[in-house]
């Protein structure tokens, strides 16, 4: 009875399309619209971050050369006569990192796919709280606007690195970017954290409470499992970053000394004593390391879905995959100090964190083996999403194995803060997540916009991206092994590094190529929104629930009753079936077993 | 360069638009659907992955061949050799697993591409296989962990008692190395004593007295300014604030002086200290313990050839010890580079000139080292010289 009533109201809403622009597109509480808002805002931020990286790559390849384009973007103050200013270089590096880590790969990734997939894949009408969901987006939007605004501050944006270690970030006299620019950074990040917490709580509550009938936890798609653990990580770790940020605000504004001690700057001995810069690092990385998995887990979740669907084969080791996600989630909380081996922390802790960090390699290896085995004896269909997902597995391996070196405290001594680290985290976290995000966009674009992305452009986009990605980051390992430090404005002062000048040029050219490739995607993204081929209801012959909803979005997702789930989501190529897929809504036949035990 | 870049960009854009047009045209001609993959495309991509695999491995081999010779030479310190061994051990494991997994990944993608009439195998899991690939990495990692941690503990403990002590002092944007001088003890330092003539804030009776005099002078100037300023105006307020700060500073230094006077030896240990800039020397085969300080922001002492790194943290004394075991001349032979020099770099972002905050290190025989050290002026002599120069400048004005 209740269900019928609900159905009636839903249908009612479905038929009326007179909703005003402002509640339909701007202050929408519909999770599908909010997902699109996150995706589009995240994409805009990503382009800002990417262009910044291209600008500073120009300086790194051709130090001191004049480029009209630098002057065009940065003006006479920061690129006089087209030569990049060292302070601006640091600012670009800082904001590039901040945008990519937080705005693209945290909010852009989780915000898009958690919002889109959670209600659709668990069979819910919407998120537990539409209002909180909407607020989550608008806090994110505000935070993005403030971050962009900080680029226009007179003394320049924050430039103490994306990790904003004090005292550099606390003392405007140490670097101009630590003035108003840093204030805006801190305000922006505080709002960002609020957004992330609102979103995360909502995701957790929704997954726990709003699963449709028959959707047991052991029948959830791995994407949902990943997003679930991600949300828990975020809710537990982001508040710690907020406290770190607030204490920094106190130090900057109210004269406290949480992080400051015995400092003499610009001809003045500050009165602060007793604070410790290491405290900030502990607080920062207590978020910072789970943050890596806040980025990676959704990526792995998306990859699992895409690989299984397009291999027409169940994901191998479903339970082991869930176990790995949980293990990675747990371990991510006890490894943070591997960023701090040589900061003056007690060496005993170095040994402890080497141990815990290396443990993460085990569940990660299990995941990789499971992906590879899912391909084994599959019937692989290379949709654009699928090739991005395979690319993601490749970068996850390449970046992951160098993690074994960096986790080793003894080896980190010589590699800490060199280009080896830059290569490592860009490949394992940056590339993997970006490739997975592309996989997700190509796969679920029809669900978001009702149209398909152009396939050929997708292929072109992939190959250019994949070639340039390795072209940029693979050589950086070698620079790192030669001892080239990161965040250096130029290396011309060092005869030691002169031999790597050519390699820097190669890297920059690959980066420009990769950058251009993204404009293909952008073109495809916008063009297909209006003129792409219309998508059928289930374009990839997938089992999960989102493909049982109508192509045209309606409030409440399903026009009639909510679907009932009868099986796990990976019944691809199940023997004895006519089709090579069995949607989750199809009841089990007599004697048919479900899940991993199904044969 | 600009023109070249512009040409590349313009050409890129033209190619893109042309490609897009070609795609659009072919698509409308043969009527393929964007959610379906033709066999031709599918096989093309499968081949593409195999090609990519070969390309990626070739790229790796080329990089090793072309840039391998420019990587850091063998370690120039005792513990560094242990690190290099550990590193090579790790490389063996990593390159093996990278190669195997990549070959499997791309080969499976190639081999199991969709083929007409072949259905995918419905394999959900395999307990035995999964047990194997959880246990094998676990065992390998156990070895990596044990080897790694024991090396780390080796490096961080076992400090010899007779190590030579040197302080590395960081500020934006240069380094100072301070030797203990004849008494073998590094003098105390206090950041409140830092001034133009005493950039490291060394504690001697003279530096304290000078600092107190300097503060008094500053205060007198400010008081004069205050008496001329409009009462209760912003200038007066700011000046009062500055005076308060100076009073506080004065009180702290004064209290410190009283504290030091309890043991007058403390005043003397700094006199014979030897601060050097630009280049510092180390005796070969003798353990050196570095005490590392910073006076403003984080810096990091990075000496890549010795496999040594430690952050310089304001308000905190950090340290690192190692034994250099190859002289600069030996290393010049090894690298076949007559201009080779050991370097100290800053490796923690510290501001605009972070990229050029370096120092040369010369490792030489103990005799040469002692001869060099003898020529370096002590802090006391240096301060007196600078002081005299300043006085001369004042007098000539």
C-alpha cells in the first residue's frame, strides 16, 4: 500500500516537467543532477590545474626562456617578458597540486560517481538527504570559487606546496604567497572539508539504509563497496585536516605557536616558542594518507565494474576484492608517517611505518591479480571505458611497485622529495585515478546525459593520453634516481643535472601532447551532450540496477516500484543462459546458486 | 622557441579539427553505433595493447641505456653502500613483478579479445589460486620488510662516540657549516641573539651584550618617534606595540644572560667555533655527526652522493651521521669527471630561491682537512673583523 502511494507520487512528478530552471539545474536536490554538477565543476578545475602544470613545465624544459603564453596567462608581474617568476613557479606548483588532489580527484571523482551510482546501483529513489547532498555541492562550488579567486591576489596565491607545511605557510615574510593567498587557500579548504563531510555522511547513510529489497551487502557492486569505504575514510580523516588548518589559522592570525618555534625572519625574532612544525605534518598526513585511498578506492571500484562488464565475465574473487578494499581502508590509517621518515621524527617510528606501509602492498597485489584474472578467458570488448580501465590497471602496477621502494625508510632517505616521488605518486594516484575517472565517464555518460560519447574520439583520446602519460612520468624516475629535487624552479645552477636537460624537454613535449588530448575529450563531452547518439537503456549489456532506470531522468529513478534484487551483479556469461548477462533483477531459477558459488 | 611552440599548437589544433571531421563523416556513412565495438576496432585495440607493451618496455630499456650512466654514482659513504645493496635487491623484485604483471595484463587483453563463437568462462574465484597469490607477495614482502628495517636501524643507531661534530645551519637561502674548533664542543646558540654580525645566534658574552645594546638603541629610537607622534594615533599605537615587543625580547635575552652566567664556560665554547660558507670539508673515513638547525622555515639537508638527508626544523635540533669513504679525488676518478663535486642541496620547499641553496663538499685526507680547517677564521675573529669593518664604515661616514 505504502509502496503504491509512493509510486503514484513518483509518477506524478515524472510527468510534470515544468520545474523551473533554478531548482532543476542549480539548486537541484536530485542526485543525478548533483553528480553532473560535480563532474562539470571538477572538469573545469581540472583544466585549470592542467594548464598550470603545462605553464611550469615550460620553465622546467627551457629554464629562463621567454614564452609569450606565460606572459599571456600570468601578466607582467609574474612573467615579466615571458619569463616565469620563481615565486609564481612555486604558486603554480602549489595550486596545481591542490586542485588535482582535492578538487578533481576527491570532489570531482567521489562527488560525481558516489552521487550518480549510489542511489542507482543500490536501488534507492535518491540520497538519504537531498538537501544535505545539495549543500555538499554548493560548499564545494564556493570552495572552488575561492580557490580560483586566490589566483588573483596581489601577492600571489598560496605557494608553500600543496602540503602547506608551516612555518613557510605561516609567515608572509618568508614567501609572499603566505599572505592573503594562503588565507584564501585555508578558507577554501575549510569549505571543501565541510562539503566532503556532508557528502560522505550522506553516502554512508544511504548505503546502509536505502538498499532495495534483496540488495544484501554481499550483492553490492564493488563500485558501491569502494565508495562506501571511501566515504568512511573521508569522514574519519577530513576533520583532522580541518583541525590542522584551524591551528594554522590561529598561528597566522592570533599569535599562537602550535607550529612555530625559535624563528628569526625579516630582521625580527618572533616571540613564538614551543611549537612544532612536525605536529602539522602529523595532522596533515593523518588526512593526507587516507586521502590517497579516498582517491584510489573509487577508481578501483569503477575499474572493477568496467572490467567485469566488458570482459563479459564475473569479477574474479568478489569476496577477496571486498576484503582488499576493507584492508586497504584500515591500513591507510596507520601509514601516514611514511611521509616523514627524514623530518626528524624518532627513527623508531620509521621502522614501524615501514612495516605498516609495506603491508598495503598485499591487498593491492591481490586486486591487481584479480583484475588480470578477470581478463583471463574473457570475451573482451574494448569500449573506450574498457581501455581506460586496462590503462588504469597498468599505471596502478607501475606506480604501486615504486611505492615498495619509497615505503622503505632506508631507501626513502635518498629519494625523499626527489622526482622519484613525483613520478611515483603521479602514476599511482594521479594517472590511475584520472584514467579510472575517464573510464567511469565513458561508461556512465549515457546514464548521465542519455547520449553516448563518440567512440572513435574516445579511442584517440585514450591512446594520446596513455602514451603521453608514461612519456611524462616514466622518465621522472630517472631524474629522481639522479637526485634531482622536486619543486626546483630550475636546475641550471647544477652541472650535476645538466645531462637531464634533454629529458626535461621530452617530458614537457609529452605533457603538451597529453594536454592537447584532453581537449579532444572536452570537445567530445560537450558535443555529445547535445548531438551524441541516443543511448539505449542498457548500452553495455550490464547487470547492475542503474541500467533498469529509464534513459530520461526522472525524480525517484524508477517510474514504478523499486526493483527487487535477486542475485549478485556479476552474472556474466553464466552457463545455461540465453544472454551473456543476467541483470540483478532477474529471479534465480530453481536450483541456481548466487554469487561466487554460482555455477 | 615561442614561434616553434605556436606552430606546434596551431598544427595540433588543425589536425584535431580535421580528425574530428573525418570521424564524423565516416560515422554517418557506415552507421556504426557508439556503444558497439566492431570486430575490426576490437582487434585493432588488442593489437594496439601488444604494441604498447613492446613500446613501454623499449622505452624503459632506452631510458636505462641513455640515462643510466647519469644516475648517482656509487655511494660515497659506508651506510650508503648498504642502502645501494638494499636498493638493488628491491629493484630486482620490482622490475620482475612489473614485467610479469604487465606482460600478463596486456597479453590477456590481446589473447582474450572477443572472438566469434567463444563465450567467456564463468569463473568466479579459485580459493587455491587466491591463497597462492596472497601468500607469495606476503612472503616476499616479509623479506623486504625485514631487510629494509634492519638496514634502517643500522643507519639510525650505532653512532660512534668519537664522531666529528659539525652543525649545518639553514636560513633563506644559504647554508653555514659550523665546526666545533679547538675545544671540540659546539658553542650554544639562541635565536634571540641573531643579528647582522651573528647570523647563527651564537652565544658568547659579547653577542649577548651586543644584542642588549642593539635592543636598547632600537628602543630609544622608537621612543623618540613615539614622543613626536600624535598621541593615540595609529603611528603611536604601532610604535608602542613595537616597544612592547622589544621590551619582551630584552627581558628574555637578559634572563638568558643570567642563566648562562651560572656556568661561565658556556660563554667560551662558541669563541673558537668555525663557521664556513659556500664549501665545507670532511676528512675521509671518519664518522661525522651533523647537527642540523634552521632559523626560519623548514629546509632539508640533502647530500645525495652520501645517501644522506635530514630536515632542518626551526625550534628543533635534528641530526644525521655518516662516514664518508671516498675522497673527492677518488670520486672524480670513478665518475671520470674532473669537475665532480659533492653537493649539499636544500630539499624542502623554502621560498623563491629554494632551487639555488647549495654548498660544495670536499672530502679529503685527514692531513689536508686539518690544514684547511686551520686556515678558516674562528667565529670570534670573524666577528671582530666584521665589527671593525662596520665601525670603519660608520667612521668614514
